[in-house]
């Protein structure tokens, strides 16, 4: 994160000069300079990779302006440091001068170089930030501390003292945004006493000498005393809008161990009076603070922030005042990320942070009563009537919006809906879209779980995408990381330890106090990133606040964005029984984790009984037993049953390479394991096939030729499956591809942005790549729509290396419907002449091209070309049966209220929405006057597909009144 609350520049620079030195020693804006960083004693000390400089300047008193490369802290586009030999020193030369290098107008004042040094993946960074003084004239604010927030009693005096170098300077002291100075002096030693201060004040001390001006800021906050009031019933944490009066809204914050809280916002010009001090609820043991806002203009966008204060038993190293956005925000504005978002134009009408929150720091929460243009959307009937695919039929497509297309927005997904639709997938899993740090991220560094990250577009665009997916029979799943938070999160900030007073939690050692009701002071599992959330604080002030936060989060996206489920990231992290160093414990059977995740699943199903619950657990040993238990939990038909991630990257890569392999684990008898050859966390199978030992090293044509065959023994296997980003087009670059074109393993460039050759080079028109896409689409379509894959048994044969066989069947005897399918493959460089092993003789159909084979001998030979495959079925696929409509069936009454009847002899019937989603099915019909119950259908138009005894069909319109 960008640490923008600082010590005085030259004091900090003197303290840190063991790490940062300059040549020349005195830096002038009109000249070049070389900065030397010594990593010894910093977090980067053990790091041996590339070090980048997140570097900018202080312009006219505002720090980190004109960032070189990108305003996104996580971006690799910043200047690269040059290592001096094999030493710990790294240098960066700024030339020809600071004005030119940073693009600052020469009539502006540059007073500091601001820099953070970081590793290539941004996981390691220097702390604290470094501020190199620029110019011969400098100043020192001696009281109060620079950028400090100070709690005082009403009526106290505030003493301001400062001095400067290089002789007399002009000092002007301003208060609460006034353009008229409270005090003016020309001196080299400034001193002033503001007497009888009774209101909160933000001070600005402006020091000018010649063409150089410094700006020093600090504030005082009045302790309002113990304000109490019974909180109205029915209120929840966060914003509570008044449905009958859009001029009002009530804010609620649960803040155990805090003394008092102010609400500062655009509605009070960020200068809260005592009227904006929150009341503490009078209920016994309550730690909730609340405040009703009045006089709001309906439809107007406001922003606010909490000033959380502590004056009683303040833990050592914990700041007395923390300014933070609402943890239950549904949209936040950021001084760090928003300037780039606005310049890109990806979020129309987004309020500028500098305009709505001038002079403030860190994220602020958006509030808007009445007609909510930022969130309002008219859902189509496709969404309100959407029927999720059956779990066993699911074929997911995992998407990282950041790397999907050039503009990296929801609009890109909307524009390319045909790419998903034509691939025949029926579910899309979006990597995290919740507010994360920076603008270029995988999203797992979440800070506000209920707020949409703005880089991908406004809320209505995500809703439009979800709606469009539903119109095309595609479910939408969100990836959610509820086991940790990162440093901008209020869950950490309100109880943070900030020993160096830089305004952020400590970079080493514990980041929060033991008082924190949300965050464990140390991680209690071995895979932690960020700050480990505590889901097991059952006692203490406020109760289990993390549980409340998690439930509100999972309910919010289901209710507000109509999403169809969640993929829970890193579920192994939901335990408090281990330590960060005990991987064996983390991978064992953890009783607290099993119970907690069942409870969270129950709460997800409470919001939507058919919501898809998916755990990224990747269990081994005892944790694998947890997967078995979860898979069968609350499983009733298509309801209940928790799905799991099932990684199969190496087995499928070995298959492509022609090596020995075993694919059996890609599915599971529970039908709850989502098997995949690739995911965002695993190396690309094509890259592995091109670069690891086997028959395909360096031969992309051969790998692309074999990919359709790989799909045949992935998608034809019963049970849910998943595709990762452009695997269907044979994406062949490494997951660890760096932005500079190099490949750096061990997670070095894993998180770097990736190019989009699939669009720039029009891969869908490339014959070899389009062949993969089209054949996978056919396989997926067969898998989803044919009953044999949903209800059939299956068996593998891996006896021939490079030539696995898969059989799927509902009957081993000849039938009039597709009831037996088997797959033969040839991952070798030679033609494979193999006895077919047909279960019975007769006509068999190649389900990929609809050609027939007359089988007179069950061991009749089948010849398969190198890299080829065959999918044989005992009957033609229903996908290819045309002009086979039964003319003798009629439906009445129509319109219908409670039931309808189909006149004629039928075996089954299916009801679809007008957009093609299966709504209801009836099997085993044994009466000619059978009444089809439709009481549970909503009013509207439906399509009824009836099947007669010869499997002929007729589709009829039905109007439900």
C-alpha cells in the first residue's frame, strides 16, 4: 500500500540514511541526482530478484505526485534499480533534472523525492517510505507532530512551533479550510498559541522562502465525552437507508474498546462538530455506535469517514486516532487508486476524490439516498427466473477480468459474450471483484468485501454482465477471500499497531493489538497472506464480529448482484487450531474448520437455497477427509452438497506430453469435485508440454493437435469441470510470464498483467487454435445435454501409456437412446490401431462428426491418427437429431393456472424458460391424462418439450397465468 502519512522529511531521511543516500548530497530540482538504496536491514535484505522504485515527488506540498511509471503500487512499470555488482546497493539515476524526469512544470515547487522500494511481485517493500529533501531551504515542525491527530479537551490551548534553515521565512497558519490566515509571521523560529479551542480543527502551516513553499498539516479533535443513546431497532452495521424518508440515513459502527467516534463527510465539509459525534448504544454490553444523518438531498452522492478515537487503556503502539472508511461500505473512493480510474474513463460519473473529499486521507465511503443511479438496474426475467445448472453438469470458465481483454472491464466480457456462449460453458467464475489494493491485482488482497472494485467498471455493468449470462443460460460465481484482509481494511486499521507512526500497521511483527475483534494478532494456519481473520471469537465485547461481517458479505452479493454462488478461497485458513509454521496441523482434520464452513454454507443457502458453494481446499490427509464430509453435507437432490476444487494439472500435462499418467482423480463419486487441468494458480499445461520432458518439447503444432483429445478425457468425464483463461485456444505462455517478457518462476511474476494475443492475433481465426475451441465446444455441449453423462457410470483404462480409454454408460445393452459412450485416445507420434472394445455390435456413431460405423465384431479395429481421438456412442446425439418432431401431441388448457395436460402418449416432458433454461422436468409418465403440476412456476411464457415413446419431440408454448 502507499503510505502517505509521514514524519517530517529531513528527520525521516536522517533516520533512514543508512539505507538511502544521494549524489550529490544536497539535491536540487534543477539538477540530476543518483539515489542509492542499501537493502541491508530492510524487508528486502534476503530478496535476490529485481527491485523496483515506486517513486514520485512532493509538489506544492502534496506528497507522491507525478508517480513515475504508474500510480498503481503493484504495477511492475516503475523504474528498475541497478544492482552495484553483487553488493546490497542498488542505484537509480534521475536525469536530466527532477522537473523533466517527473514531468513537473518548472513554476511548481518540488521539495521532496518520495520513494518506496519493492520486490518484483510487490510482496516485499522497504519500510518506512523514504523522503529525500530537495533544495537548500528546509523546515522543521516541532509541535504538534507533522500530520498528527491530537485529542484535546474542549477549551484547551494548542501551541504551534516550527523553525527553518537559510534565514527568515514567511509563516501562515490556516484553520479548517479558511483562505484567511489565523496567524502570519516572518521569522526563522515560529511560535503561536491558539487559545480556548472548542471545536475540531484542521491546521495548515504554510512556510515560504523565495520560490519554495512547504505545507505542514496537523489537527486537533475535541473529546466529546460519553455520548449515549438507545439505538433504534432493526439497524445493521454500515449504512441504514430510511425507506420512507430519503433525506435521512443512519450509520452504525461496532467498535469494541474505542472511546468515541466522529463522522466526517462531505455533508459537514469534513469538519465534524459535536453534532456528528456518534452515540454509544445503551444496551447492556453494547459496543455499537450510531448516528442519524438528516437533511440529505435524495440522489446526491456523499462521502464519509469515521474518526475512531481511543483515550482509555490505549495499547502501546496503537494510534489514539484512526481515520477509516466504513467496513461495510458498498462503494469506496480512494486517493490512491481513483485518479487512474478517472483518467481511464472506466467508471463514468465517478466522483473525484479530490473534489468530494478535499484534503482528506485514505478511503472514504459513498452514501446516496433515494434514486440510486450507481446501483439501480432493471433485471430481466432471465435473471428473476434463472434456474442454475445441476452441479454435476457444470462446466466453469474461470476469468480474471484484468487480463481478459485490453480495457480490463466488465464491458469487455459483455462485448465478448459470444466467446463464452459458443464454447457452450454454463458457468463463469470471476476472480475477486471486491475492492482490493491497487488497480492491477488478482483481487485476493481484498480490503472491502462488500464494495465493488471500480477498476473493472461501475456496479450496473457487473449487473448487466450477470443478466446477460443468465439470458444465455450461464451461471455466475464470485471468488471470495474471507480468510484475510489487507492493510487498508478498517478491520485491521481500527485496532492497528503503528509503532513508526506512518499511519499504517507495522510491516514486521504483529500488525494489530490483541483487542482486535476481527483479526488474529498472529496467523493460526500455515498459508496466511495479509492479516488472518478470526472466525472463532465467540466471547468478548461485540461478540463474533467476523461472522457478522462474513454473513453480510455473502448475503449482499447474492441479493444485490443476483450471483449464483461463491468459490471460497483458501478454506484451509478457516481454523484457529494451528500456527503459521505447522503445515501438518493446517492439513490435518480440523474440527473448528469443518463446523465453521458448514455453518457458512448454511448461511449462504439461507440467502439462496440453490446457491453454489465451492471450497478451494485441495485437501491432503485429514483435510481431504473434510472434503468428503462437506461434499455430502445437507445434500438433497440438487440442493446442498458443497463442491470442491480438484487440481489435475500435472496428470493432464503428462498426458499431452505422451507420458504415463492417471486421470482418475479428475472426478469423484460424490460428483462434487470440480476437476481441472488449469487454474489461475497452476502452470499452463501447454507451456509445460512445450518445455518439459516428453514428445512435445518445442512443438506447438503438436501440442495444439493433441488438445482436443485432452478435452475428450476431461469434459466427457461425469462431474463438474473447469477451464482457465483461454485454455480453449491453447494459451501457451507461462503463468509466470513477466510484464517485460521474461519468465520468472517461484511466483516472481505470477501476478503480473498478461498480454491478450488471443484477441490481438485473432486466435479464433487461427485454424489450429480454432480447432481446439470448436472441438471442446462440441464436447462440452455433449457433456451438458446428454443424459448419459449426468446419470451414467464410468470406467477408465490406463493400461496403454499415452492412450487412455474412458467408458460412460447407463446401459450395457442396445437401446434406442444414447446410453453408452466411450472415448479412445492416442497421445503418441504413431498411428494407433486398436481393437475397439465395443460393448455390443451394430451401428455406432462418432459423436464428434456424426459419421456411423457398422460394428460386426466387438473387437473390430479402430485406427486413430497421432494425437487423435474418437468418441463413439451407440446412438446419434440428440444435438444432431432434426426433423424428428412428433406431430400428434397437443397441450391444454393454455393459458393454464395450476396444471396442464398433454394429449398423446408421452414418456417425459421438460419445461424451459423462453431464454432456454430448464425450469422443471417430468420423467416416467405412465398415464395419457397426466396432469403436470405448475403451481410453483411464476406467471409468464414457457416452452414445453414433450417426448413420445419413440423419443420424438414436440415443443409447445405454454402461458402460465
